[in-house]
C-alpha cells in the first residue's frame, strides 16, 4: 500500500523526490526461480552452469558448446549468448545482495 501511495505522490508532483524513489526501489521484488526459468527448453542447472562458466572463466561461447556436447547436450552458441543476455542482470541483482565492499 505504501508503494502505491508513493507512486501516486510521484505522479501528482511531477518530479519524484529522492525519498519516494528509494521507497520504490526497495519495493521491487525478485522473480521466483520458477518464474525466471519458465518456458525454457533446457533445465535450470544447465543454463546457470553455462552462464556462470562464461562469466567466471575466459571461455568463448563455442568452447561452452563443445563442453556441453561432452555432456551429451546439443546447443548452439547463440543460445548461450541469449541466456547470458537474459539472465546476467537478474543474477547480478541476486548476487549483489551478498556482496561486500572491498578494502
């Protein structure tokens, strides 16, 4: 209810205040894991594994395709590229909750 009130206040005033914007950002919820991977052809673990390896190690998309072929999975490199584009922003949101400042 507070979020709705903040949104109405923002729309009525024309220029959102910092307080209102911070309240709206706090109210954002993460998609559930089921919703995030809904309608995907491959299993969640395969998608997460490919995206994680792509980000963590200096592997090309074609290297990942070759590695998945060793696991009896037929993928195209463009499929992994689409996964990276789709899931990295969501993963970063989730990972940043646990990140600590360096130094």
